[in-house]
C-alpha cells in the first residue's frame, strides 16, 4: 500500500464521481518511485486552490505529487473511457498512466486533481504507465501559456521527477528521467466517457453519466424542457468557444480524438500540440497525423465531428421518438458552424481592434489571412505589428507583405473601418493598446520549447523557467524576453511533435 502520511497537509477532497458513477473507473495505486523530486510547483495556482504552497514545496510535497504518498483522504482511481482515435472507435481506453486523487473543493470550485505518469493501472494494456520529463514539462508549460492567454484549459499544479530513467522513442530517442504531472481540471469527463457504455447499448449508464455531467457542469440544463438536448447545446457552445480561442492564437491541439475532448470545454491532453509560426491553415506538427485530420484549419470541423459522436449517444435521452431526437440533434449540429463563427469573428475582430460587428468583417479578416498565407507571415507577430502601425510605424508589418500595394490598400480599408468606430488619432493609440491585450507577443514557440526541454533533461531548468515566465505574461513586452518573440530561424526546418509518451 502507498503510505498515507498523517502529517501531509489536508486536501479538501470529495469523490462524487467515484460515489455516483460505479462502472466508470477502477481503483488505482501509484507506483512506488525511488526518488521523487520537484521540477516545478505552481505556487500561484496552489494558492488559488486554497492549498498551502509553502508546506507542499518540499520532500513531502514531492511524495504527494509523485503518488508515493497520496494525501490521507485521496481515493486514487483510474477513469474508464472509450474513444474515437483518428476516426477509429476503440471500445476501451481509460487512464493507462493517470489517476484521479479526488475532487478538490476549492475557492475556484470543484476541481479534479489527477496525476499523469504515476504508474500502471487496469487500463495500461502494454504500456508502462509512466511519463517522462519532456512531455510532462511540455504539458505544464503549454497549459499555463493557454491559461495566460485566457483559453479554457486543464492546468499544471506540479511536476516532479521520479528517480527512474525510461527509454522513449521520438525526436531524440533515448533514456529520459521519469516524471509525473499533477493536473487540475474542471473534470476529466470526455466525449469518450459517454462512448464507453453507449457502445455497449447501456442507456441506463449513459443516463447516469449525463445526469452527473449536467449536475456538475451545466446545472442550468436541468431546468430546461429538454435537459439532454440542453446538455448537447451547452457542450457545443463550450467547444465552439474553446476552438475559437485556439484559432485566435494559432494553437494546434494535434490529437482531437473524442477521448481528449473535455465535456467541460477545457483544452485536454497535450500530446503533440504546438503553436504555429508562419500562418497556414494546413499546419500540422504531429508525426502521426499524416492526413492532416487535426490540422490548424480543420479544428472547427473536427470539434463538430466529435460533437456528432456525443449527439448520437444522447439521442435516446433526448426524445422517446427517434425521429424527433434525430431532428433535435441534427439542428444542433447544423448550427455548430454558425455557433463557432460567432466566437471566431468576435476573436478576430478583437485582434484587429474592432469592437462592433459589421457586414464587411469576414472579408476584412479573410483578405488579411489569405495574404498572410501567401507570404507565410508569422501569425503572432503580424498582429502585434498591426498595432505598431496604428502607433505610426508601418514598416515592420509592411515588410511582411511582398505585394505592398495590395497590403497598403487593405491597411487603408482597415483604418477606415476603425475610424468609423472611433475617429480621432488619439483613439488609434487606445486601439493599439487594446489590441496588445489580445494579441500575444510571447507564445511557446516550438524551437524554444524544445531547447528548454532538452536542457531540463540534463538537469538545467533555467531555460524552462525563463520561457515559462514569458509565456505566462504573454502580452507585456520586456527587453530580456525579446528572443522569445522571434520565430525559429529558417535553418531550423520543419518542426515535428511526437505523441505524449
Ligand atoms: P494519450 O495519447 O495520452 O491521450 O493516451 C491515449 C491512451 O493511451 C490513453 O488511454 C492513455 O492512458 C494510454 N497511454 C499512453 N501512454 C501510456 C503509457 N506509457 N502507459 C500506459 N498507457 C498509456
Ligand atoms: Mg488522452
């Protein structure tokens, strides 16, 4: 048995999922790791969660966050789920290397606290149940960056090394230190969780899960005339908002399988994710996504595909008459592109400093993106440079566009559109300032992330912490972070990510 130290600080855990959803999990026990050591503790998040960061930041905390010494009232379980992976249905996946410690009742609300990489479970199949330092720090870094960008995401509370050394394939095959990530999520219920019993035709279990999900995440749906139809609508809305958020910062999730699609609408499971440098809708980083199924520009379509899998499952709950249920589901899915467009256009307008919707907006943003694609313009910097243009310096942004006359014509149209809303020169400065609060200067660029992770593998965490500092304050220019704003030199070549093993 893992040791439960009575001296460990108390965690205000509840276990509603374990109590209310038998059949959706299996008991789990962490491996006994030789030597847990902190890589990073998220003290700000710990405080937000009402945890005593000072007491956690030592050997005792490392023992907790490796799984060696779960807090006294933890109840470690591995969650069961199914899922469509790259379109193919897998009837049983589940947490093969993760375990939920409990639901923390915190000032932020109810939050799952889960360990990833903590050892084998009933769902490990051939896997070792472990994670290694590279992917663990990558998920930590990217989730904190997304959070700082205002995008719903699971978060990293802690990362520890385990004292083990594990062989992994990938860009740099070889031995890597084993590591465990402590993840905080609104919940770990996925579209794949619904698919688990739906595939077996067990509508009673699906209903239990749907009722639990409504109570936990979308309580307003309960009061609707058709709560299950309202649940589908709520998930659609959360996914539309989430994916629009990704698109607005050039984020490519990389593996939008239904088992990685959070019902609460958080970014979940950062395997081969990456931020794009040069704008192109077909941008793909994952080594296993040869067809570009989860390419940048395909993400809204894939979100709808995942939603369709959920809709099929909810049919028997939505109406006893099948035709009626299908009509409801069909209407929701048909509305998804517009639902997404509302969020995307709001985000795109904000990126251009516009506050009011106008019938010409889609064309205005569309022309810019098409030109950026032709020029392989850097997605992040172009929008920062547009704000500079409003401040009077058009040189950097104009330099990105070879067809300067066409681009100048667009600049004139854009500024005319801004003038419609505002008018004065002084307003231009205010608009530029506002644009800088939505267009980041620092995103976790792939070459920087790789360099930070490579250094961390050899025990040097300085590059990781420097990059983390910049990407968690992504809107504020600082001289010492100037290099983090730069794209990779052309000599770096195409970048490939490998699944989170
Ligand atoms: P992921 O790619 O992290 O979303 O994982 C997909 C599935 O593979 C999940 O069921 C994981 O639990 C499982 N899995 C991934 N890596 C391992 C591992 N090292 N050991 C056991 N299961 C794993
Ligand atoms: Mg996953």
